[in-house]
């Protein structure tokens, strides 16, 4: 009879490893997800320009370039969001994620 191999030690879940790693060592996607959670802990609501910046960077970082039709003239908020996102057209997802994380960090200081 062949001897059984000892079981390999269990590895920590990826999320736990990402949280334990220093900020510079964690992967960008995990930092981006963490920033999305942390932005919800802001004590004060940012001004509209900052909210649009957060929105556009989030959308560019998660979906890439703007797509779909621009909302109609009377949908002021939707049109403003679309325009803010459209300004980032051509920016890489990674660059948008980095800027989103930096903005969240700045707001939380």
C-alpha cells in the first residue's frame, strides 16, 4: 500500500491576505474595492464636483470608457454624470482606479 501524503496546510483566503498586505503590496483591484467601502464612511457628504469626480473615476475604473446614450436634457444629474465620465474617455482602468483610491484617501484625512 502506498503511504498517504500529508495534507497541505490551508491557505488564508485571498481577501484576508490582501488586507494584511501593506497598501503598496496589495493588488490594485483589492485596493479599489477597499476604497469603495471606505468612501461610504465619510463623515460629511462631499460637494457635487467631488461626487462627480468620484463617480466618473469609479465608472472608468470598473467599466472603462463611457457607453450608452447620454441622458436627455431634463435629466440634469444623469447628464452631468455622463459628461464627467465621458471626460475620462481613453484613460486606462488602472489609472482611474489609482486616482479613485487617492481621492478617497484624501477625503478621509
